[in-house]
């Protein structure tokens, strides 16, 4: 007759690692207080005997779940890959695990994701951007869970944020092209609905264009989602007009890379015939041919600072609403040149 094997417990881990039970517990709950060499011994022992912590029991006894819920608009491309990676790695150093959900740029669906995370008793919540439904904001305030917006920065934000001023990003991108002498500038951006990052960037772009009395014809303003295929099609549409711009400013690097492919397909030389500007400086932007000029958003720094803040908000006294701003920089590469 089959006899069910008794599952290993924390006592077995301590015995296998040659340390005290309190050290094992501290390693799980406060890894920063345990020497790396000791943590490695405990990790090896845990793996060897197959011990699994009972998180549900911990939560029932009022202890933290050691999980952070991150809600993002999309995980289909490289837009948020670096910030997610940095955030996750930094949380891991604090002994927290990141759970992730995507709402597909649908703020009503975002509310459901947040509610589900709260049902699973996450210790904190993080979001991309500062635009959320009233229901989501009300839910966060009611539950009083430590929360943080990542990627966007605004002094007057309703809850804490770590990120960049996307209005400034738009201004920097436009100013770069204007400083090169371009006045015939096309725009390819995603929908601005439910996307405060794109909306703020567009405001910054329009501010710089209007400052120099530069107007953009309707036919040079094309909408495209964050997709290489869709951006390529948008680029073809813009570049097959009777008259084409001397430069195209894109809402982010994914769109800009798609436009580079469109220009190549049509035999348009970059940057001799057309300059292309992105925003983000994602992986691949420096490697594409020609390499993409862009506004660098320091994604790794944002992710690390966000993890630091959410950890302090959970483990220390409640922090006041804080807005942490990271610096942007122009990265000039081969896809832009002076207008001649």
C-alpha cells in the first residue's frame, strides 16, 4: 500500500543547512540581514530536500506575503522589459517576489487586475503611468496598500511615483530635430487614450513645434500601436504621400524601428533623405541599421529606485507621497542628420 511521504518543513531545512531555525526564517523573511554565504547554504538545502514555504499560512497569521503586484499595459514587446527586469531583481534582493499582470491599455480591465492582486494579499502594488480609473484609485485608497507609479513623474501625482517627465521627453525629441534644421516633421504616435505617457510626449512635441511656428499636416500625423508590423505599415502610409516630411518623430523606439523598416522597403535613404527619431532607447535601438537616435529613459535606474521605495513603504513607517524624477538624455545616432 502506498504510504504518503511526509513533506519537509523548516526544521528539516535548518538541519540540512547546519544552521538554526531562526536563521532559516530570517533568510526567508529578511534576506538582507543574512550573510550571502549562509543564504546560499539555506537555498541549497531547501532545493535538496524540496521544501516549499506555506505562504497562505503566513498570511492567515498576519504576516506579509512578500509579494508585489505589478500591473503593466503590455508585455508583448520591449517597451517595459528593462524596467520590469530591474524592478524584479531589486525586489528579489529584498526577499520579495514580483507578480505581473497586463491590462492591454484597458483601464477598466486594470481595475480587475488590481482587485485580484489585493484578493491574493500582495504587500504592495506598482503600476505603469499615472492615469488610472477612479475605481482603481478609490480601491487603492480604501485598502491603504503601499502603491507606486513607475515610468511617469509628476509633482502633483495622487500617489508616489518614480520616473521621467514624458512632456520633457517629447520636447527633447522635437528640439533635436528642430536644431538639425528640420521643419517638415511627421508624427507617428500610439493612441493617446488611456496612455498618459504618449499624451504627455505629444504635448511636449507640439509645444516645441509651435514655439518655432512649425505646423504638421494631418496627413503627416499617423496613429500606430506599439508594434513593429503596425508601425511599418504606418510608415509606409506616411511615406507614400505626394509630399513626405524630412523627418519623422515617433512616440517610442518600437514605432521608430518599424518606420526604419518602412523607409528601407521604399528605398528611402536614412538619414540622407529622411531622419527618424525615437523615444526610450530600448534594447536593439543601438544595433538596428542605421542605429536609432532617441531620448534615453533610464529604465534600469527607474526599476531599482521603485523597488527601494516600495520596500521602505512596506517595512517602515508610512511614507509621504513622494515624486522621484530621473534624468533624460538625448542619444544621437545614425538615423538623424542635419536638414539640407
